[in-house]
C-alpha cells in the first residue's frame, strides 16, 4: 500500500498537470489569435488583476478550511460573500466615498458576515441542524435579501458606483523589476490576503489553537476528555470563516466600487469556487491560495486578451474549469480526505 506522503506527492503532480493543461487550453488559442508572445499578455497589469480577483475566492476557501477543520461543514460561503459585498457598498454609499468611509465600510462588511456566521453556528452547533441544509439556507437567504435590499436603497438591484480602494505602492519594493509593479502596487485587500495566507497556515499548524481545531474535526471526544470545549472550538472555527468571507466579500465589492444584485450577484459563484480550492489543496491554506490564483487568473486572462487584442474567451468555459479540475483530481487521485467528524454533531460528556 502506498504511504500518505507518496499519495500526496502523486496528487500534487496530478493537480499541477491538470491545472497546466487547463491553463493552456485557455491561453494558447488566445495568444495564437493575437499573434503575440505570452509575456506581452501575462504582464504586471495582468498579475494585479488576477490578485484582485483572487481575494474573494481565497478568503472564502481559507474560511471554509477553518470551519470544516473544526467539524462544521460551511457551504454557505457564497452567501457570506454576498452579505459582505452588499454591506460594504451600502455603508460606503451612506457614509460617502472618503478614505475613512472605505475603512468603516470594510469593517461593517466583516461584522455583517461574522454575524451571519454566528447565526449559522448557533443553528448547527446548539440546535444541531443539518449543516448542509443550513449552509444552503444562508446562501439562498443572502441571494434573495441582497437584491431586495438594493431595491429598497437604490430602487434597482445594482448600486451606483460609490468609490474604490486606490492602489497602494510599497516604497522600495515597487521598484523591483516586474515583481514590484505586479505585487507591490496593489489595493489593501490584496495585501491583507498575502498576509492572511501564511498567518492561516501558521495558526493551523503551529499553534495550540490549531491543534484543538483539528482535534475537534477529527476526534472531538478525545478533545472533550482533555478538558477542551468542543463547542467553543467549533464556534471559533465558524466565526473565523465568517471573518474571512467578510474580508473577501468586502474586498471584492470595494475593488469594484459597486454592488451588482442581478443573477448570481457580484460574487458570481466565487464562494463555491472557494470550496473547490480547499478540496484541491486538501485543507491547506497555501494550496488553496494557489488554486484560487489559478482560477482567478483565468478570469483575468479573459479581460487581458480582450484588452490586448479584442479576443473573447467563453466565460461559460472558464466558469466550469474549477469544477472540472476538482472532478479530475478527486476522481483519479482521491487525495482529499475530509476531517473524520466533519458534519457530525457532538454531545459533551459533562
């Protein structure tokens, strides 16, 4: 029997191969039509655009990791993103588009998303509701409430443009050839994401809290026997998912400067794609970030090819690629293993 390390390496190679093939499926035909080199398409502006689009996907994915590692399956990530995006734009419109208002709108979005996550936690942990149904309810309620709120405030499902974050150039670092303009001339949500990825990995793998969180999802009885409250740990995991989705939804909306309430809303399924990223990464925040960059990069590539030479790529094709990647990798490699007690309710022995 193969050992886990060998399986993980094989899964990583398979995942990388799938991602490379899917990227080439999109990139090569577009570059051929343009008749230009790859480097002229994948320039610094493309990287900045990809990172901006990565923000909601990666934050949702990392939030899902914390919730599920604790033993609570939160598939309502898309709903939390919608709530945060709507709240950010509504508060910014009410306050006016000043720099201080942007910060307050960002904070309000995080608080709104966390409040919904708290409600979800109460329903699932204390009242022991089915976690899948509760997560779907969060998404459906948000999907209906946000456009309704938009109509009440702006008399249309789409808000007016209310202001965006300006790019912030980091001194000295921005002067580094290519990497400087690509990475260090970004908006504040992008910098928050770049800090959150290593922080999340460290919190999960190098702290006592991270060990408690993983024990809560794998063997809650042992954690309870050790005198640690499984209920509190699970609440913490779900609330972190709310905070992260708040950061992602606010970053998405305040980078765009508008809330779009039609169809799938401005989030356009990014919360669902966030779930696929941590499944591909086997609950590793760094891997989830990498998968998020790839999927966001496909969206950015559509815009870049249109900007450079008017080449259009099917948005439907790009939209299904994350799910194709998950099916291929999970079907042929079977890498991802959910926490043993994920989705199961736990009764304390006290």
